């Protein structure tokens, strides 16, 4: 069985973390992985391109992950989004889900857990290809 190649967008303002995400996803999945360094850039990219999965930091300068989801939802259907947050609380969990995220992970990041969540989302779409 052959799978289509997934399109993943990683949105993170910390350069090292962005590179870590992209590298980890690239080693795990046969996917087209793009990046954005902040909320406004993510919104610009998401407004014109469709992605199968978005992994997005919640706290970014200029525009939070929640603000990106709220703005994008006004113009198109949201892609599946996993939000990354440094704050684990019921309020944060509720806020990201209400904004449209399908899941969230907490920093310090358990990369295997995040990759497992990504695999589940992509598998349901028939897009998962493990390297």
C-alpha cells in the first residue's frame, strides 16, 4: 500500500527548537516539512497553502498560536493542529481545544510522545509513512 506524502508546518519562534522539530519529523516521516518563525508568518503561509498537520507553539511574539487559529478559522477550515505549550493547566488545555487544536504537548517536550500524536493524525488521513 502506498501513501501520499504529508505536508507538515512547524511554527516556532525559537530557532533551535524549530530545527529540532524539523529534524525529528524529517527522520520519522516521509513528509514535506515547512517552517514558520512566528504567528504572522504562519498565518500568511496557512492562508495560501493547505497542510495535513501543523505543530505550533502557543507563546510567540506578535501573535500567539491561539490567535493564529482564531484568525485562520475566519477564512478557511483549520488543519489538524498540535499546540506546544510550556504551561500545563486545564485552562490552557481548554483554550487550545476551543481554538481548534486537536491535541497539545507540554514543554519540556517528550519528542516521542509528540511524534506518536503526529503519527496517529497522519495515519487517520492515510498519509503516514514512517522512514
